[in-house]
C-alpha cells in the first residue's frame, strides 16, 4: 500500500513536470522572427520577446504541417498574445492557426505568444510561428522644420543676390 502511494505521488510529479510550457526567448524582436516546434500530445509553447520602441504593427501567422495521418494539429490550437505587466499579464488578443493577425500601436515592453493545442497525427505535429514588426515613423520636432525653413530662406537669399 505504501509503495503504491509513493509510486502514485512520483507519477503525479512527473505528469506535472511534463505539463510545463516550453519557452523560446527571442530577446529583442527583430524585423522578422520565426519559431518552429515539433510537438506531441497536448502542448503549450511560449515565445518571449521585447519591443524596444513603439511599433505601428506586429503581424503574426501560425501554421501547422498537415500530413494526415502522420502529422497534424487539432482545431483547438490557438495563439495568444500577452504583454507582461507584473503579477497579472495583460491579454491582448487570440487567433487560430492559418489566420494572419496584426496588433497595432504596441508600446515598448516585454510581450509573449502563448501557443496551445493538441496534435492529431500519429507522429505528432509541427508548428511554425512567424512574427514581423513595423516601427513607428519618427515625427520631426518643430525646431527641425524651423531649421529647414531657415536654410531654404538662406538659399533663396543667396540665389537672389547672385541674380542681381
């Protein structure tokens, strides 16, 4: 009885350990990032990244390699986008595989994709997650325009003096 109880406890701990999410750290998000994972059974994959400047758009698409009956992902496979904010992360959006998704107006900070689902193939499944960023165009300051107008005025003045 005692051995059965110990075996059940160890088995439970191993199952909890197997349920942990695999994490990929992209660091600072490059203009394009790609993650490819080979999966089996139920899965949770985390892709961490940071944005160092505000971004006009963050576009993502997740696809699976479908080769039934060998490889495939279930219809329950979803990509979640979160912003890390401390104790409770801020949910931004969720979308299904094969759908291009764009998040607009993201600020600098730490974010992550959480990909969840299950495999349907006899040999598991393969997912590919691609993420691209488009930075905000810088807005010129008022003094930049003033300097440009002063320079153009000086060029006009020089041209007028040469003509006379």
